[in-house]
């Protein structure tokens, strides 16, 4: 992905548009491997909701639930934040 997307108005508009069409409690997974700033923050131990990506998602009506990565031999995809559309049930499994 083009690095200029991260932190741009287009990124903000995308997350807010997705939020508009999601019901409370719906889950959105956002990979951040190409987002150098968020990746560096999360790898350093910054809480997910305080990372650049976490703040962007929170501003569009999401709550950050968890930072995920499951190594499964190359088929798992990249690390991702799990965001829950505010106003619904909080996931119960961790």
C-alpha cells in the first residue's frame, strides 16, 4: 500500500465510512504491517488504542479491542488491530 495513505484524509474517511455502515458490536480487523508509524509504536509496546491507527479508528466510532498476530506458517496475514463498533456488546473471548 502507498505509505502516503496512512494518516491521510482518505484513511480517515474510509474508516468513518465503514463505521457508518456497521452495526454496534460489529468487528473490523485492520492490518498495519505497511503502516510504519503504527507498526513501530505497537512493536514498542504502545497500547493499541494510543497508537496512530488506534486513535484514527477511535475517532470514527470504534473501540480498540486487541492487537492480533497468529503465526500459522505464512497463511495468517499480517498483524492487525481488532476494532469493535461502539455501542454494542464487547467481545467476550480473549
